[in-house]
């Protein structure tokens, strides 16, 4: 009984994703890139909404993974494959796992609470909408002097740039990662009380 | 239609994602949800950086480089944030942020 | 020895007496009276020397003691001045003062504050003497206030008694009300004349009467009259004198009959040029005076406390004096001042003797039949009563008749008419007092009755010494003038002794008032008025005899309390008004005390609720807005994040507005 519920859910999801792609491709006469972009963007937005609205927090984490994947796809459309690869490796491979572990460690013994949202959810929503409006007004209103098409970010050039003019930020970020790891371990470890009789 | 060749499109998507992340950050009760919303916001920013890098001639590959550094920073921040959440959970026995009001007047 | 240099000794001796008694009196115990009485006797002797020098010559003596205030255009000297008017007053003040001091040795013998009493009595003598001798308005005012202070101290001698303390306070405060006017008047004198010396200011005020002074003379006269109204207890400031009877009887005799209350009369007489230049004010003075006279006489008719009757009688006689001053008969007023001082002092000291005999009982309804038991007191008081009723040939007849006669002849017919009514009432209530106290059946408390005894000689001697002037002074001072002079063959335009002395003092006023001099016509108008005075006095006396009994020589008659009751029943309103003192105390209470208390509580309400309310409101607004604003600090990160988001939106939005292209 459960199985075909999941199938229906998957079909709906696929439908949701495929519809705009088809729309763009067929109705508006866009290129293949456009259709792909429409599909991925829809997936991204829908899963992001799922992250912030679902009750079960594990499902939120999984929806987050889906959104990361969609984002990686969009990076590929933007002709920056190295970023896409790094996104998948780091975000999905490390951060999402970390988050899932943390969820596991902080689960409450009692049943999930009734309220998902805070009392300030409505003002928060209003603020979010206004922020979105502001960004879109800026984005649409400014003349970015953009080039006509996407420029490819070649991996070799990224690497050479990373180790020539961006080497200082690179080194600093690595130190930052070291500090974060040490700090994280230190904050999260259990406090050990010295046992009576030992000489610690 | 030129959706994918238009810088504005990517910026719109990034803005929407950022707004969603903001809403989640302000509205959810669980601390981990807040962190997930933060990740969404960081990703939105990352997307806009990469989009700028792809479209603006003077920023050619720099966008990608900056994006890589941002991802690394986000990883570091997620680590420390989750460690803090775990530490607080051990003290307060609850992951719900509206219970963390010891700094109330 | 130069007479002028003797003058400062007159107040200086009692001053020394006061200081010594105040410092050491307690130690002397029963002997505390020697120094003060000795000081007053010596002062009397010196005063008699000075007075005899002054009255037998036309010379006036002045002595400047020291230069008091040298302040640029405000120069005041402290000095004494003795002319005929001051001499007359000196006689009254020192003589009666001395006799009261001697009397007090006996009266206050059992009192705890014996030394304190004599100290204050001496201080009072000092103040009164400085007042009479003062040569400067400022010095007079200082002495004026000092006299009021001594009155307060002496009325409240038995300070532990609540009524006495309240009465002393009332006297002082009511005096003060009048003194405000007096002070303003003195300031007005200074503004108009630039000097506070009495003689100089009087000459310059009347000399420059053609030019208009800064402050009109009638205003000056009215203001200083206000002081006289307060000090001499005229309407409407009369309410303190009856209450002042709470003090010991010698105090009542000295201060409230013979000396202090005469200060107002003396002051108006001294300032006679000012008043003569303002005829409207003279009318006001006469009106207030005669109104007080009849008001007080009507109240005295029903009072049951022996001292109250005498107090209201004093008010009434003072009213006569002011009426006389207002009618322009200054000499007559001073004549009455002298005679009244003696016989009222006699009556008060006599009443003290009565009170002493019946063991401090002052209610006349509990007296009666004391004629045989305290004969000396009885005889002297009878003399006093006959004198005050205006029955010839005792002193009161001469002075009262002169007042009434002068009032009629100067055209103040209403003063004369009311004065005649007052004369009837005076005779009536005085003989009512004698009747209730000395005649008829004894109503004395049976426990007290066996112990009734005559007062010691130290008390009865002053009584006889006062009785003598009460009998003879009228004849002596009016000889050889009217009314006896023409009757016994003297020339019709002869002047009486006192009139002769005082003529130069009041000459300026007489010229200002421009009254024609008419010779005394015994067969005509003057004789008729004389007859009227005698008749009304006898009518009042006989009426009192009918109701309250009589036992003089061959005359006998019983008391008729039933007749008294039916008479009062026929005039219920008048009777009630008289018993309640015409409700003036109640009016004062409602208007000033109750109303003032209401205003005060309204202001207190205002202060508590509005003024404090504003302050408290500011405090509570601050507190509530603080606690309201503090609710922002929830301690939750998400609430702060919302704040950040809102701030971000505001900043970004305003950036839009600022950089948007304006049309």
C-alpha cells in the first residue's frame, strides 16, 4: 500500500518539474538550454520551499539535498562545471551529511511539537517577500552591461587563478577550515569529569 | 526565449531562493532548520556570484573562483554552527530556539 | 537737672526691672515683685516730675537718644518728645500701671508664674511708655508692636490653658491685621514727606496741603486709622478684646482698659492735623466709633461673665472716644480717655477682687448678695459704676457729656442720638452687673460661701486710690470751664484745665476744621444737652434697678427674674443676637477659617493630584515606556534576525527612493 503512494508522489514531482520545461520548450519556443533551466529552477524553488515548510525535519534535510542537486545542474548550465562538481562534493557530500547527523543527535524524546512555525512567521514571510521584490527590482532595473551569452569558466583557468591572484584567500580559507574543525570538535565534545582517584 | 542567456533570470532565481531562505530562518522553530535555511541563503548568493562571473566580461573566471571559496567558507560555518547546536542541545535538552531565551530582560 | 534728660529714665527703669526680673526672678520666689514694683514706682515719680514741668509751662521737651538709621535719604532718629498730650497720657499710664503692679502683688500671690508675670508687666510698661513718648513714627510703630507682643504674653500667662493660648493668638493676629494698614500708612507718610519724625511730618503734610502729595492725605489718614482700629478693638477688629479676658484680671485692667487700647486714641489724637485735613475720613472714624459703641453695649446687656461685661463696656467707651475724635472734639476724647482709664481700671480691679473672693468664679449667675461680705470691693465698684454711667458729679458725667455735646454742636446729630442710646444701655448693664453681683439673694455655690472674705489691703488700697480720681477727676479737669464753671459764676468763655493744656496740641486741627467758637450757654442749647445726658443716665439706672434690685442707702427693691425673662421673651431675636455677640465670631470663622481651610484643602488637593500627579505621570510614563520597549529584548535570536531583516529592507528601500530618478 505504501509503495504505490510513493510512486504517485514521484509522478507528481516529476510532473511538477517537467511541466515548465515542456511549457518553455513547446509553447514559448525556447532552446533546449532554456527548457532545462526552467525544469531545474522549478525543482530548486519547490524543494527549497519544502525545506522551509515541512514538519518532519529529516524530510527537510532530504529536500535540501535535492535543492543542492538542482543548483549543481544550474551551475552546469552556467558553464561552470568545476563549481557544480564542488557543490555536489562539498554540500551534498559533507554538509548535508553533517546536518543529518546533527538532526540525529538533537532529536527530542517527546513527540514532534505541534507548531512548526514561530509566532513571527507572518512578519517573517512579509519581510521575505519584500526582500525578494527588492532584489528583483534591482536585478531587472540595472543595466549590467552583460555579455550576450554565458562565458565558460574553464577548469584550468580557474585553477591557475586560484593559485595565482587568489592564493591568499585560498590559504586563509584553509586555515579557516582548520579552525572550524578544531573549534567544532572542541565545542561539541562531551565534558569529561575527572574520575575520583585519578590524577588528571 | 533566451531564458538561459539572460543574466536577469539567474538573478531572479537567486533572489527567490534567498527570500525563501530568509523566511525559513525567521519562521522555523528548530535550530537545525534555521541552519538549513542559512545554507539555502548561501547557495543563493553563490548562484548569483557564478551568474555574474558567467556574464560580466571583466569577471570572467573570477566568479567561479569566488564561488569555490564561498562553498569552503559555508562548510566551515556549518561545522561550527552544528557543533554549537549540539552543545546547546546538551544543556537545554531541546532544539527549539524559542526556548533559548536566557538573555531575556 | 535738665528735665529733658529725665525723660529716658521713665521707660528705662521698667526696662531694667524687666531684665533683672527675667534673669533672676525665679530665684526670688515670693519676693520677685520688689524690683519690678520698685522700678514702676520710681518711674511714676520721675514721670510726675516731668509732667508737672511740662504742664505748668508751654514748653515741650525733646531729647534725641541716638541716630538710629542713617541710610542716605532715609534718616531716622530715636528720640522722645513730651508735650501736653504726652504728659496727659503719661499720667494715665504710669499711675494706673503703678497701681496695677501693687494690686498684682496680692492677686497673683498664689500663682506659679509670679516672677514671669511681673517681668512681662514691666516689659509692657516699657513698651507703652516708649509708645507715648516716641518722637518718630518708626519708634512708635516698634513700640506699637511691642505692646501687642506683651499683650500676647500676658493674655497667655496661663499658657497651659487652651482657651488662654488661643485667645492670646487671636489678639495678636487681629492686631496684626490692623498693623498692616498702620505700616502702609507710615510708609505713605514717608513717601509724602520724606521724614519719619512725627512733628516734622505733621507740619510738612499740612503745610503743603495746597500742593497735591503723592499719596492723598485721606489715604494716609485711613491707613493709620486702620492701625487704631486693630489696636483699640473697633469694629470690625473688635473680636479679640472679649477673648482677651482669659488673661489675669490685672492684665485686663492695665492693658485692656487703661493703657494699650488707648494707644489707638492717642495715635489719632497725635495725628490730628492729618485727620483734620481729610474730613471724609473723620466721618468714617466717627461712624466706626459710634457703631462699635452701640454694638458692644447691646452685647454687654446679656453677658453673664463679669469680665466680659466689662470688656464690652470698654469697647463701647472706646467707641465713644473714636466718635468724639471723628466729630473733631479731640480734647473731649482725651478727657474721656483719662476718666475712663481710672474708672474702668477701678472696675476691673474690683471685679478681680470679687473673683478672688468667690474662688475664681466669674459667672454672675453664681454671685449675688456679696454686699455685706466684701464691703470695700462693693463700695469702690459702686463708685465705678456710677462714674461710668455718667451720673453727676462723678468723672464719667463730665467727659461723656462733653463728647455728646460737642457731637451735637458740630452737626453730627446721628452720633449724638446713638450716643444717647448707648448712654442708657451703659447705665443699664452696669447696674445690672452691680445688681447681679452684690445685691439680692446669694446664688453662690454653697461650698464656697463660708470662705468669702475681703481682699487683702494690698489689693483694696489700689481700689480706693482709683476711686478718688473716679469721683474728682471730672470736676478737677473741667474747672473752670463748662459745665460747672458757668453754673458757679465763672466767665462763660473760660477754658477747663485739661482743655487748656490740650488746646495748643489741637490748635492746628481746629483751624483746619474751621469750627466757629460758641460760648457755653447754660440756659440754652448746652443746658438742654446737659439735662438730656443726666436724664438718660438716670433712666438706664432705674430700669436696671427695677429688674435687678437695688440696695443703696434707703432705696430697696427686690430682683425680678421673672420680669427679666418676660422682657427677653418679647424680643427673641435681639436677645439671641446679643448673647451670640451678633455672630461676628461665627462670621469670622466661616469667612476666614472655614473658607481659608477650604481653599487650603483645595490647594492641597491640587498639589497632591495635579502637581504630584504630573511628576508621577512623568515617572510612570518613563517606566511604562521603558518596560514596553524592553519587550523587544526577548532573548531569542530569531526575533533579532527579524529586526535585522526589517532594517535591511528599510535601508535598501530608502536607497531606492533616494537614487530613483525624480521627475
